[in-house]
């Protein structure tokens, strides 16, 4: 498999994404999606932030540590994503999609 100059694999590691989805589902019971951004409303500077939702779309309350761990793990699996915009990680499909594309019905 080819590697980019940074040393990361050119093809996405689907097994890694699936493992992350499994770990996050264990860490946040009932979560279906996790929305990640660098805009924590409680911080004046860019800071990893996560919001988990269940299948019904209801927000699951997360502690500060869980929020940071979940967002950082997702950021590390997709380092090349445009993190200027929020993304949603679907735990069932183990896929990451820009949140603004989900709202408009587009997919990436």
C-alpha cells in the first residue's frame, strides 16, 4: 500500500475506523452519532469538542473527559479532514461526514 510523505497510508484504514466506532460505542452507551468540532462553546480558542446523540437524535450528556477523549480520537483517525467545519461520526457505519453536508442532504 502506498504511503503519503507524512508516512500515513494513502488508503483509509477501514479496520481502524471500525475499531474506533466500537470503542466509542462502549465508552458512550446508546450513542449513534458523535459530532466533532474545534469550536467548544465554553472556550475562547479552538478546542476539541464532541456532542453525542442517540438513534432518536436526542443529545447524550457527556463529561468533560469523555468529550475530549472522543473528539481527540476521531481527530486522530481523520487528520486530513477539514476541521474548520464540524463533522459527524456515524458509529453504526464507522463513517465521518461533514455536518453541514448532512444538514443539506449532501454526502461526501
